[in-house]
C-alpha cells in the first residue's frame, strides 16, 4: 500500500463577489480534484487547535499527524532542522524575514513581508552582511530560501511575543514590534539591519531594476528545539517530504523522513509543479509514504492576487494531482489525502482559523463517498456534514 498527501498551502478561501459568490477553489478549473472528490470522502478538518495562531507550522504538524499541543515549540526551530542548524538547550531560534518597510509621515509601514520575493542568491548576500556586521558569540544568521531565513540567539530569551509580518501588510509596524523580556535587544538588531541595508549593493541593484528593496529584517516565529517521535515510531511507516520551504522540510527531518529536493522547486508561483509530482511517484517506488507540499497558492493569496491564486490552484490540480493520480495505479493499492493546510483568503491577505476541505481516497474503496458532490470545494466539503475537529487524527485514518 502507498500513501500520499498532496497539500496546496493556503488553497482554501472565502466566497468572492468578483467570482459571483464562488471561492477561488470553486471557480478554478480543477477536474482532477473534482473527480477525486466524487470518488472518495470529502469533509472539513480543523488543522489549527484552539489557542494556536493559524500558521503553516501548526497546521502542517496536524496534517502530518502530530498534535501541536504536545510537540509544537515554535516555527523557526522546525526550519532550523531543515537547514541543518543544531539548537543547543539554551538556544532560541527566530524566523528572520527580509522585508520592505515604507516610511510614511514619520511612521514605518509593512510594505512587503517578502521584500518583493527577493531571490535566494540576493538574500544570501544580505544575510552574509548581517553575519559579518552583527553576528558573533550571541547572534548567528543563517541563509534560507528567498525571504525566509534564520537567526539563532545563543542563551537567548523566549518569553517574547511577535507578529508575523504577513499579518501586517500595509499596516504601521509601531504597535507590532517584539514585546517581552529582551525585546529591546531584538528591536536594536532590526534597526541595525536597516542601517546596514541602506545603500547595500544588493538593494542598489534592486532599486535600479525597480524591485522592492530588502530594507529591514523582521523577527518572529521563535522557539527552542522540538521533541517529536518519528513517523516510523508513531505510525510504522517510512517516507519522504517534497517541498521548497524549510518549514515543511524541517517537519520532515524531525519526523525522521527523507527530504527530496526537486530542481526548480521555488516556493513561489513559478515552482516546478510537475517535477515535484514525478519525484513523489519515484519516491513511492521505495517508500510507504510521501508528503508533497506546494507553497504557491498561499504566496499568491498573501499578495492579494486573485488571478495568481486561481492559476496556482489550477496548476496544482493539473500538474501535481493529475500527474500523481495518473502514476499511482502502477504502484498498486494506494491512498491519497488532498487538502490545504489552512485558508489564506485573498482579500484578507493572511491565514484564518477556518477548517479546511479535504479529500480522502482509497483505491480499494476504503473511504466511500458520503452524499453526492459536484466537485472539490469548501461548500461541497461542508455539505457532507463530515467535520474532523482534531485534524491531527486524519493521518491515522490515512495510514490506518
Ligand atoms: O513562509 C512564510 O513566511 C509564510 C508566509 O508566506 O508561509 P506560510 O504561510 O506557508 O507559513
């Protein structure tokens, strides 16, 4: 038996006037997910437990079958695991976004939480400058993917609160700076980065090309090293993770899974959709389980770009779901779970806590349809009346 999770990050949304009351998922042309929804079980599942912030960290931990209430210790420690950065017991890891802040009438506004989706190569130069100027025994800066990076505070404080920058788009940052013990040290680092990045060759080149400058760092998602059972220990399966972003790969590392890097996987709209699907089919030849994650719909939604989100959903359906479903029968009996990790409503430009629509399909008919649906959407999932309140229990159904 082969098992696969196909996850479109942030794919779920809300009804939109400009789509005559349909959601992007309803509006998009998704023949593969629609056909699967008619053959399998669809319903709603809650991926973010009560009291947690609706982030991809908590939501994907749930989909992997881990109860965040028992193992979650912050986003950045998971990303550090992917980057091969060992955290000591006294170390605190922080997600470091390269962002674009906009000065306006004496205030600073979050213009772009991704600094114009800066390239990884450009970002590496800026992170190297940060390490050279501000790094040392206490702080260490590590490059990641595009705008997503890591800072480790040796012997740091962790009774702190932050606001994710993608929750602040076009808002003044002054009421959302780090708070708690040691916050002033972190605010000084952010201010120092602004001085360092002003006139930096990378930003000079970006502004000459009419691209958003990375003119500040933004720290959030902090925490200490997580403690998690592997999926082998939990469910008795081996497997692999396919994703472009360190968060998902980091969960995979902590879960004892193989990490498969696919050329052209960017974590953005231009990712290698088909390549990820083909790599998943190849991986399943020698493994029980694969978790395939595509970031693109979420990035489009965070940018408030409806057409890009629809295009990302359609590409996910055609090139990821379609390719995988066509290749699975050759591998024998199989089970498929298709879902987003959380909604990212394009008009809100950030995540919500709402439950997500899932499709659960078994080639041996293990998960028969409940009622008749026209296709895969939030409304169709709601119509079956199936509602899994503890999303982390879904993995046991898939693998059970
Ligand atoms: O990587 C990130 O910073 C966020 C926002 O884009 O992605 P996700 O919502 O998937 O956590």
